């Protein structure tokens, strides 16, 4: 009731009246309890995938935002509480079928050891739990908060090579346009004041992911028009990419004009983040000029209630209590859907070997003879292999070829044959850099084989000596087949587990030093092919012996 003042024409609200707090409708209590229970079962059943996401958030600055994504999603859900209170929760059977598909995706990702697939599937299961228990009408009201959860999936490393290449292209082009001579070798370039390299941190991937996530949230909260939202999202993708190019150019330019006293070391990172922060601030400041008025909670709830009444699905719909009598059967069905992949995996894993790997060395066939590995001080970076072998051989003309084997068994999230973290040369390698990469034709056991080919060069040779160059071939042996394709390697590994042959596989690397920097790559490739022609059968026999099943 209003309280009258001395001026009878003016009325004030009664500030002594109790404040009404939001109360959970009775019709929501049992469905929410079921949802919380289902989410707990999913997180427990798929804890390895969930923990894998958390560990990536913790060790990678690129994906550290994953820690705040669930809390932001919960806050977005809380903002919709007035709308949700007008809706009637009831299960959506179609979502159960979609959850079965998500569980199947997790199983497929586990078979091929693709972390992104298993983590994406886990997030899908969490998101689909909402329509499965509360219904599609509730899920539609929470579309953005649910989809926002996918930003928690650490995914985007596949963009690194392309982003690094674009950054190097722009930086070199801008330096030349500035009148600075540039000599480029792959992702490394030399200017009169020094040498620079484009590494993972220069790709701009962390800027891009951060901009897309924050930009998406900004567009949702600031605009009501779908056109404005999509336009701002396009800007949020384009701006960080171009800004990173400019950032890289300015850092090199600043280092050049200052005699490498600025924009190097820690300054390099500080200037990069400051520049990115300024650019992002300007982007959001500009975007704020066209914000739309946000409807208040009361009007949003009224609109939702009107829609619910018009569809006959409101909270007063025929006195339904939000859960049908066969709730136990539905809970058991959801539990079966969630747990089924683990049962299938347990059956298939009975064929996976568990004994320690005893890597057999290939026997040397004449006219080749065994020698120590070529003295290159280079080894590929293959992580968490079950066993490794390095060997060298020379042909009748005393031409050296090196062999590296990384053997994998009982593959899982960190230990896996085909992984983006397995590289011939890391960008942090202080001794070697990769000048070029591609594919090359080869033959093994009379069959054509495409191999990954790379040319490597020493960064800092011994004083007075010429920088050594290596021609490298890499390919996989998995499920008894040779391939250089990561996709085929993954599929062959999955097929091996499905057929009970296990998940054993090997990374095979052949390399040979170039006689001089001017030696044609075709001559070096001929030496590597000669090794496969002469020693291929022995290599296959050693791999089969190591697996011990054929």
C-alpha cells in the first residue's frame, strides 16, 4: 500500500513491506532433482574426459577460459529464472535418442583416441540432459546458456598451422613494404637486425578464441536482433586475426628500430597482450553504441507465459506435476544410455594387450650395415610412447640413413599414436627448425605409399661449420597397414580394436643428412627409398614380432 506524504498528490511505495524472493515452483522440484542426479552420473561415468578438459585448462593459457564457462552458463540460466518458472518441465523422448548418438560419438572418439571428440560428446550429453528431463520448451528458453557450454571444450589447435602461416605472410609482406629486406625460410625470417620465428604463441589462436567467446556473450547480452548478433560475431572473428598480424609486425618493427632492446623476451608478450587489450576494448566500445534495450524480467516472463498458454503447455496445464508415473523406467533408460558405451568398450578392450612392449630391432639386410644413428642431435618429439628405438644404417656407398620408431600400446588421452602434439620439430626446439613440409611418393613391399616429407635445418651449427640439413620421411604402421594419413591411421586403429586385434601402432621416421645445402632433395629421397626397398621386409617383420599376434 502506498504511504501518503504531506503532498497528497505524491505517493511513495511502502519500503517496510517484505521483499518477495524467487521461490522454486513445486512442479520443478522433482524434475530438477532428476536432472542433477543425471548430470552427476554423466560426470562420474565420463570423469576421464572431464578431467582431461580440466587439465588442458590448467596447463594452456589458450583454454584457461574454460574454468569460467560453466559459471557463466549457470549465471545465464539464473537470469532466465522468471521465464522458466512459467514453464512446465516434462521429458523430451527425442532427446534420449540424441543422447544415445552423443554416447556413440564418445565411443567413436575413444576408439580413435581423439580427445576433442570425447570432450565434445561429454558436453553434448550434459546439454541434452536438459531437454531429456525438462523438455524442449525449457531447452529453447535456455538455448544460449546451453550452447555456451561448448566454449569449455579445448578445441582449436587444428587452426595453428594456418594461423601461423598467415601471420608470417603478413609480417614479411609488411616489413618489405616498410623498406626492410627480409629473407624467409618457412616460418623463420631474417632481417638486418636479427632473426625472428613465428611460433605457436604468435599464431593468435588465444586471441581469436578469447575474442569469439567474449564477443558471443556480448552479442547475446547487448543485442536482440539476430542480424546484429551475427554481424558482431563476424567482427569478433575478423578483428583478432587481423590485429594479431599487425601486432606481430609492430613487435618485429619495434625490435628492429630499437636494436632489439624492446619487444623481445617478456616485453614481447606484454606488448602483445596490451595491444590486444586495446583493440578488443575499442571493438566492444564501438559495438556498445548499437545495443538494443533488454526486456525486463516481468515482460519476458509474461511473454513466455503467453506462449505457454497458447501452446497448451503452461505450468497450469491440466494439473500435471512435471513427471509422469513411469519416472523410474525413464531414469533407468537414461542410465543405460549413459553407461552403454563403457560396456561396449570393456568388451572390445579384452583384445588389447597389456604386457610391456618389447620393441624388436629390425635385422640389417646386406649390402647395408648397422651403424649408430647419424650424429644429427635430432630426434622427433613423440610423447608418451610405450617404447622407442633409434638406429642407423649405411649403404654400400657409405650414405647414412637414420631410423626412429615410437611404438604405442594401450592408447588413451595422453598416450596415443596420432596426436597433434607429436611433431618432427617443436617450435621450442633450439637446435633444429623445419624449412618445408609436404607429402612424397614412396614404395614399401611393392605397394605405393604416401609419406610425410620435411626438410630440417640446424639453427646454430658448430662455429666454422655449415648448417646441417636433414630430409625426413614419416608414416604410421597401425593394424598391419602403413599410411601417412592421420585420418586413415585413426580409422585403422579403431578397426583394430573393434576386431579384437588391439590398438598397437608405431610412428616410423626415416631421415638422411644432405651432403650439402645444395644437394637436390630428389637425391636424398632416393637414399630413403633405397632403404625401404632393401630393409622394408625386415622392418615389417620387427613390427609384427613386437605386436606378437600374427
